[in-house]
C-alpha cells in the first residue's frame, strides 16, 4: 500500500495542468493495477513532508542556543538601543548588555515549542486545494501557508511565555538597570522598549525563517528527504 501511495502522489504533478478537478485517479494503465486512490490519500504525501519540515523547525529553535547560537536567528538589541549599549560598554557595563541579549534569545527559544500543536492543526485542516497550491507554488509556499494559518495565534501564545521567561532569567531587571545607567549619562535618553513585543516579533520571524529553509531543503536536497515517500514525491516534482 505504501508503494502504491507514493507512486500515485507523483501522478498529479504530471497531470494537474490538464485536470482542473481531481476526483479519483485510475492508475491501472500506469501500474498494471485496477486500484484507485481518493483525494484525501493523494494529499497524504504532502502532509508528511510538512510534518517533517515543521518537526525539524521546532527541534532546531526550541533548544538552548537555537536562537542565540545561530547568527541568522540571533535576536540582537534594537537599533535604538545599540548606540546606548556601546556607551554602556565603555563604562564597564558590557556584561550586563550581553546578559540582556542572552535573556531575549532564551525567551524566544522557550516560546518556540508552542509552534508544534498549531502546525499540526494547520496540516490536519489542510484541504486538497491547499495541497495543490503548495505543490504548484513557490519554494516557500508551505511556509506562506503556515504563516497565514498560525501567525496570529502563535503571537498570542508566544507573548506570555516570552514575558515569563524574561522575568525568570532577569531580563527585565537587567534592562531597567541598563536604562537607569544610560539616563545617568550626559545627552543620552533611554528608549521606551516594548521588550516582550520586540522579542515575540523576532522570535516568530526566526521561526518562519527556519521553516522556509526546511521547506527548501526538502524540495531541493535529496539528503533532506528522510523517508521513501518524500524521496519519490519530491524527486518527481
């Protein structure tokens, strides 16, 4: 059955331009069999690819140094804080600046685990039309789909986790200490930073950046296709 499923999944990629609606695929002529496959089964191969990609994304980000240790994902201090941070380093507060940046990234890493359930829900609720759109779309079509379906809810889930983590690792205290030190410097005004909002936005940006990378890997790199089903489907695509 698995061999039949994986082979059938290749057929829509070749015939979709000639078929506006897929009801049942007769594969007898192709495989020497009289079996047919319904729409839901055809979409299963794509859903497997999406599960693989989203699982890798969460594993990569929801771990110590998932953000902090990745130059692409690392959440740096906001631009309007960077200049002040430079002045604070000059007066011996560099370690405090570093502590704040670490706290921001740890909060993002903690929150990333929230993505799993929402990604699963988005995959489960995918229609055949959604599946065709992704199969025929750009190399980040799946990422765009997940962003549309999950971003708003993810933001709502991330915010309390980011806030709690910032408090638990002393991020707020560190920022207030740095802000007070900055205000004591001549001609320096400490910015009014919405730290939770800033970290949440950049944490989500990093999450979808990784998801896009994983999607592109599955589409383009045979090594990233870790199951027979993925190898056959995307090799044909």
